C-alpha cells in the first residue's frame, strides 16, 4: 500500500529496567537506539539548582549515586513515575521522535496494574504517538523477530520466555492470545550481577570489591558459558595505587547458576501450570520452538545451555531459539506491530475513536 509523506512514523519502544530501546525504520532495515534506564542528580555549584544526567553518562560520572529507577520493572509510585517521565522526555528528544507517529511499546510481565498504567501514562504524556499508542506483552514483542519480519509469531502456538533484569516471565501464546502467563522475581538478571560481585570478592579472597554496575559490565562484556576466557582488570586502591586482578570463574559461575535456576523454575512451575490448564497446547508447544528473549538471552552460549538442560530435565528433545540481539528484540517487534497498523490504516487521528 502506498503512503504519503503525511503518514505517521512507526515507533517501537521498550522502557526496560536496565535498558531502554527505541526502534524506528531506516529504509528497509531497523535503527535501534539503546540507553541505560538510569539517572543521576547533582547540584549546580553556581546556581544551587538540581539537574540530572541520564544513561551511560550518569553511570560514568556519578557511579555512587546513579539510580536505575525501574529496578522492579515498572514505575510503581509517583516519584519513580516522574523520574521515568523525565528520562523518557530525553529519549524522545534525543531520537527526534515525531508527534505524527504510531507508537507500540512493550509491557513487562509484572503483576502490577498500577505500574502498567503509570508506564502507559509516561509514554502518553510525551509528544509522540498522536495517531495511536498501544502496549503489547514484552514476551510477544520480543518473540516476533525470532520468527521473521512478517509477524509470523502472531499466527503460531508457542512458548516465550523472557529472561529479564528484574524477573523471568513465561507465556504460552495461541495466535497472539496469552493462554497462561507466569512471572517470578525470585531469579533475575540483576541477581546475577550480585552473585558475580560476591563471587569476585570470594575469588580474590576479599581483596577486590566491585559494585553491581561493574559486575553487570563484566557479565555483558566477558560472559560466556562454553568459550569463557579469564580476564584481568585494574582497580584503584584506597589511599592510592592500583591493584590488578584476574577473574577466572566468578562470571561464568554466576551465569551457570542462573541457567540452572531458570530451567528449574520453568520446568517445575510454569510448564506444570500450562499442562494443567491446557494439556494439548502444552504437548504441542514442546514440539515447536521455544523462544528466549530479554537481556540474559544475549549471553553467548546461554540459549544452547538452556536448551540442553531443559531438555534433559524434561527428558524430551526441545528446540530453543532466540532473536538476533535479544536485548533489542522487544522494541523491534513492537516496531513491526506499529508498521502493520500503518500498512493496514489501523489508526485514526487523536480526536477520533481507536478501533
């Protein structure tokens, strides 16, 4: 279908607990912009006014006071909603997102209706999405790129598992409809950062203490299960001087612990619930690819390890897949939905009723 220059721009958004991703079309490809979901406030030494910086700059310049305002996955109170709104306004400006747009955003799998409403209000309060704003489950959005560019996921029956920073979410989908949704915060990517930090202290016999942001960087830059290689780093010693240290097992041990717990959670909690409620769908889903998405799925070899360990626990051959760059998949999938709305003219102006 041909479109004019007045047609809205499709935008896909995921405001995550660790990263926020904005996806927009770039010719025949997709452009993604990724920013750490954090801020740091400081006082202007001349005026005394409070200011804030965001993203990686906040982490680099104020590591001791940087705040990831969505550590629970959603803006759950008034203060965090205001902070998230300030953050997202910067995102809109930095990406030059137009008001004439159709915006689809990914909704985290968190049982918090007030937080979900707050997230929607944050996006709706900014000058984007005049034509349409819609939210869809993060696990569905993240699974769409795994099955291709034509929204094939919405026509399938499958299981999606989101390995996020604040929780593990799993859902069985029947042609886009959620049949069984499961969420637990008992194991999360953020927890791995704490494990790694504790492991480093133990491995170095207490000589090295790193914060969770540093542990996260180690996980993301060096994490791997099958091909992990020890690495060295240097820290500043209290009172002056530096100390060089080598990490042999701390990172990979933390990731292995996570995979074991994730497999146990899915096998012992989610899948029995699905089998109890929808036995035929359960059996059918195990014959279809299981999709992993979320930031932890981007760690090299994790998808393959998850497949091996879950298959062994279930005593059933399974196929586990992940989209390219899982950490941006939810925003890219949201963009594909937004594009479909525009292609089908499923949008109206702001003063008309949305179908």
